[in-house]
C-alpha cells in the first residue's frame, strides 16, 4: 500500500513533498549539531520534516551511488559531490560550496603537553593518535595530508588509529583510548572532557570546503532546493557560526 501511495504521489506531484513526506539529508557527521538545530527552524518556515543520515562523506557518497534514497547531500569536501556530479546523480545547478573549517589536535582535558608544531606529538608504547579513516571521511584525508607535509607521518604511523568519522576519533580521546586526535575545530569547540592543544596550519592540508547538492530523483525536489537556499540565508549563517563554521570564501 505504501509503495502504491508513493507511486501515485510521484505521478501526481513529482517535484513536491507529498503528505508530509520528510526530506532526507545525507550529511557529514561534523555538521550534525548545527543541522539538527536548523532542521527545527526549517520545519517552522516550510512545514517539512528533515531526517538525517550522518556519517563520513566518502561513505555517504557510496551509499548514494548504490541507490540509498536521499534528497540532499552535504559533504565535508568537494570531491565527494563532484564524484556524484560526474555520475549524473546530483543536480549540477544546485551545487554550492557552503562552509569552511580547520583542523586541530585535541587531548584529554587534564593533559599538560605544550604544542608549537606537529613535531611536538609525543607518543610511546600504548599511546594512540586517532584520525577519521581516510577511506570513509575527508577529515582523515586532511589529517594525513597535514602529517605528511609536516614530515611526521612516518613517526606517528605506528600509533595511528582510524575511526569511522571525526566524531568517532574525538570519542576515542574522550574515552581515554587515544592520547590525541586530529579533528575539526568545530568538533573540539564544545566537546566535553577534551581540550584543543594545537591549531594545525592551513597550508599543511587542502582547504576544507563543505559542498552541497540536490540529489537527482523524483521526490522532494522543491523542498530540497528550498533547504539548500535556507542553509545559505543569514539566519543559517549565524547558526553555523555559533558552532564554529565559517562561510566559504572562494
């Protein structure tokens, strides 16, 4: 019955949300706090519920490529969106670069280590440095770039622990299972039981750009476009800023 209803809905109104159907947004984990707040405001204005699938951008891209239903994709890199664009899975006119971020090193709140560069990462037997897995999340790619360009990757490689995404890397420090983690500044901003010990210079990794696009399908086209426009409005910019994000500047 549900399948018949959705089919009828698509035939009757292919570009609008039908009977309160929620907008499905696949988004980078680091955006979760800001987007959850903005979803409440979006519903007040547009009367459309938003449901999220958060994860590493590369992993989410693969899910979309394999047919997972989504209306909007917000990635922590341009590469993931461009990959979908090359396969004609997103609306090219909708692609927008929204936000930027920075990489930082975090440690346990009680840690007393002082950092002036990545060379100050000191690890001994039993210690771990957590990063997001480069295979599933752009944060891990950025972290690997920074460690490599600073010529410390080989030094820390035996201690690296890849996590599913940047929040999982942060959680390893919070739980005491890693001494340090390389995460986004936005994740460190309000995290409990950790502190930021070093801001990694931006020249050590490619610019962190959060790119977004509307997924090509027959459902929720108009609400999806409205959602991307809403995220670019002044109110949304202020919410993103509250969570530590900066507007992207080309």
